C-alpha cells in the first residue's frame, strides 16, 4: 500500500483517505474537477434513489464516518463491499486502484441515446505515489477509461442488442497524486506513469467485472 493511504471497504461506502493532501482530478458528483482533497468517498445508494441531494448525502456520511475533509464524493448503486483493490509498482511509481462495478445500465458511448440518470456505475478511484502535472492526471484518466473498455470487451460484456459497450451511462473516475517522488508530465499508456496506473487498473477492473458476473449469474 502507498504510505499514508488508507482504504476502507464496507457496505455503506468505499473511502480512500490520505494523511496528506492529494491532488485529485475527477468527474465526481460532489467536488468534481481539479482540487485538493484528503479523501475520496464512493458512497453506495439504492437503485431507486433519485439522488436529489448528493452533497447532503455525502456530507452526512462523512460526518457519521469521521471522514477527513475536504473530500471528493462519488455515488454508486454497485455493492461497495465488493470493491476490487489492486496495486502496481514500476519505474519508481506506485499505483493503487479501487474499483466498484455495477453493470445494470450498459451503454455504447456515441451510439445509445441520452438516458435518464441511474446510479448503477463502474466507479474507479486511482491513487499514484508521484507528482503528476494536471495534464498528466487528464492523460491518466483517459488511460484508465481505455483499460475499462478493454476489460469489458475481454469479459465478453455486450449490450441487450449484442453490441460492444463502453461502460455504463453514469461511470465516474477520480485520479489522485500524492505529490511525492517523481514528477510526471504524461499519463498516457506509453508513459511510465500511465503504464503503472493501467497495470493496477486492469487487475481491479478484471476482478470487479468477474465478481459482478459471478454474483449475477442465473441460478
């Protein structure tokens, strides 16, 4: 595990917290964008929850759980207790991937129509023990998304029409850097940072998708 990083996995949420501030780039419903945070929360919600007040939901959980602030908050109807955790280390860089998988509303980006928001998601939280530039965090987010699409294809996941899918309609991602160690300008798949992140993410995506398929297999 990356020094100073703690991962808590449970039925209410997955929380990745840090003893020092992290630089976080995310598509989070609460605290999204590029900001500094001490924790990343991936909160479980029921599939029929309209999530009209995501900030309030996350704040109440953070207060109840004693989560460090400021935080970045994601929502998912995937079972957070089944989160997949994987690590990788290469080129003097350590990466941690914590991923929850729900495959209830699969889509092919640019093909399927606009749909009503639903919280069944594939949410990815990645932490790198390095000092990536903001552009490298964007690069890394793209790399992780590419890894996700390949993992879905590798697992044979298809839409109801039998076509390839790119994910679910509400997938979210958070990529964080500790600010220690190596400075990284790039995070694409051919870069050292990107390769390390992709290796951790691939393990976690594969395990998460496999677990979801096993739990949802017909009797």
